[in-house]
C-alpha cells in the first residue's frame, strides 16, 4: 500500500472519532437538591417545624407579686397607701327650711389615704384627702324669704342688659347640689390578722375632719343661686381586705354624719343641713 492510501485511511478514522465525541451528551451541571417526595393529602413542607409549645400570656410580676412571697404585699413597710371610690345615699335632716324640704339623694366620693402602721401592723393612724358630691332633689313645699335679690335681665341686640332688684320674694326649692374637698384624720384597727398577712383581713376605723366647697340651689321662682359652703363630718367604717399579687383589694361599708352650713338663703338657720350618708367602699391598698 502506498503512502497516499495510508494518509487517506488516517484522515477517515480521525473524522469518525470527532463525530462520535460531538454526539455524546454533555455532563449535567450541579443543581439544587431533589425536592421532597409529594405525598397525597399531606401539607407541603416548606422548612423545619418547631414542635415547642407557644408561650402562655402571663400577668405582670407587679400584679402577681414575687414568687414565694409569704409576708403579704405590705411586707415590712410601716406606711401604706390607698385609693378608693365610695357611693351611696344621703339622708338629709335638720331644723332649717332647706333641710326639711330635701329628699333622699345620692353621694359619690373618691380619694386617697396614707396609713402609718404600728410595729405589729395591727393599728394605724390615717390621713385622708378626697372630693365628694352630694345631690338632693326637693319637694318644693317649704318656702324661704329672700331679700334684695338682683335678677339680671335679658341682653338686647346691643348686648346690654338691665338688672332688676326685687326687695323680697318667697322661694321654693327644686334641687340642691354640693361639691366638697374633704380632709380626714382617723384610726384603723385590724381585728383578725395584721395588715401584712397573706390571707383575708378585717378592719374597722373612725375618722373625722372638715370640708369646704361650693353649692348650687335651683329654685322654682328664680334662677339658681350659688354660694360657698363649709362643714364637718365624723364616720365609722369597716372593710374586708384580701391580697392579690402586689395589691390588697378592699370592699366595705361607711356610715357618716355630716353638717353643712351656708348663707345661700341669707340665713344659716334656713340653709343648714345635716346628713347621714351610707356608702359602699371599694379600694386598693399598696
């Protein structure tokens, strides 16, 4: 075989080898991991599942108190604080014209107290500041004589008005409203257990003090009259207390005698009013 035939055979073999190489599939590029097998009826898995239970909401430590507290919320403190709300009925009486005409009314009171305990926590001196409102309707059957009453007139189109002076007039009453700022000083006694006990407690006390404020008297014959008022009061009260966390809750009853004096009818004898006030008390001590 000559050289020409050998060269042609070598060229054919080379071309056949290159064609075979191009006909093979290229190797697959690295890709993501194969997906999880799908199971009919099962939810798709999107990531790791946390099997731990969700946290349960809990009250603040200030409300529940420290764990293992066995001395009550007061602990070893010698000063306690209270806030309270009282409401009930006002039963007016007295010799004055106004007192005889008033019906049983409503009283509401709110305030705060400071208690100074003795070492045994069985008694305390108290200081009390509060605001109260007393509202009584009147029957309109009794009359009072007022003198030199100035009644403002109706303004005209220029805004000017003339007042009328009434030498004297007999009036009857429609409603009497009184608002006071009260200050009381008293004494508390704990009858079951001391004030820093873990269980329920029962206490009783007494307090007294002055009050000062303003009054509004609605009349049937004239516009209402207003005037400053003063008074004094004495009370007896009792409460049941139970600790819960960092607070001590209270519920009780209060009986109070009150005397109000005023010149709203130009005469103390006509305007003085005695009241017996019977109130429910709700409070928190801390």
